[in-house]
C-alpha cells in the first residue's frame, strides 16, 4: 500500500503533466494499492475555502468512485505527529508523514524533502 500526497491526488484528477506518465498509469491500473487520507480532503477543502485553490470537481466523490482506500485520522497518527520535529511548517504535509510512518507505508509525493522525516518517499515526478 502507498499513501498519496495531496498534490499527487490533485495532479491525477486534473491531468497535470507534473505527475509522471508511469506513476499515473500505475495508480490508474491498481487504485486498490493506494490510500487517500482524510487529511488530503481536509487540505483541499481548506485551500478552496480560503481561495488558494479553485477546482471544479467534487474531490471526495471522485476519491470514493476511484477505488482508492480511505485512510482515517487515528490517535496513533496524532501521537506520531506530536513527535515529529518541526522541519516543515505545513501541518497537512506533516500529518501525511505521520500517517505514513505510523502505517509503515511509503508516501507518493513530489516533495522529496519530506524524506528528512525518515519516511520513504516515492517520487511522483520520476
């Protein structure tokens, strides 16, 4: 199983060319191998509400129809989040890292600096 970073999820749904064709094909062929965190849905809703993101798509519905597994926010994730050093100030990215570390799964992301947290990062652009 692999956790999708929020940017990867958005790139996939809008057809952004920053997501490599190989990665896109792997995701689309086997969506059951991927988690989408509730944290990503929260991040997207927050960015839409404050005007940082304008997307004409019902992302929660698209995720539900996609075949991805949903990853809820658990107490163990919050405890892991508390222990993370403040290397990065984006709370959404830090929570996704905490979830990936807690679940012992890699994070598919373009933000390679997140590996400084000790999480395995799969490069979404490669």
